[in-house]
């Protein structure tokens, strides 16, 4: 994951895909199009706009080489089989809408899906709840948790 970020910073894009999932198809369609209004990118720095977008008329288009590495797919985290061997699971403001039993199930699936060295990124109002001892906190402010049995970010070995 860190190597991928270094690659992006150095000017090229990593070869590993990024999976963007949601149950809301319209949100996936918007993201997949990769076209944003001036208002939508108003908080994006000029450096990032220049690096990752092209301006066409009044819209900003995600660069094709960046867009090609992103896979948009419908996925219901409570019902569909989990993805596996993931470097990062970013789950921002989803768990707060689930009942405790469903939260535990989803968190267990995320834990299962993370590969060695993987990290879980939660929203500000979320926590790993009952399975917290399966994760190591990497950054309290950003609610980043690693899998303690893994290298830099690990889950506990059973």
C-alpha cells in the first residue's frame, strides 16, 4: 500500500486495482464516470487537480490512466462474499447505520478480507466494537486499524 502511494507521488500510477463498492448504483455511476463539476472539486488542491484531472469546459475529468486502475462494482457487505487479499478497507460512515449484529458480521468479513499488512479505515463515529482486540490502532484521530498478526499493521495470531 505504501509502495503504491509512493508510485502515485512519484508521477506514475500503481498497477494494483482499487475496488470501489456500494449498494447504491447511482453513486457508482457518478464515480465511474469520473467527471466532476467545479463545485464538486472545490476543496481539491490545485496541485491535485493538475495532477489527477483534466479540465474540459466547466468539468474536471479524472485522468484515464488513474480511472483505469479503479473498479466500480455493486456490493452488499452484509450479503455478498467478501473481497480478499486487500491492502486497505475504507469503511466510512457505514457501520453507524447497521445493527450491532450486522456490524460485527461486516467487521469480521473486513478482517477476513485484509491481507498481511492490511489496514481498516473507519469513520469518526465508528469502532471495531466486539472485535477490537483483533486489531491494532494505527491512528486514533483517523480511526485507522491494522491487523496485529501482520507485518506493520497486524491482527493477533490465533
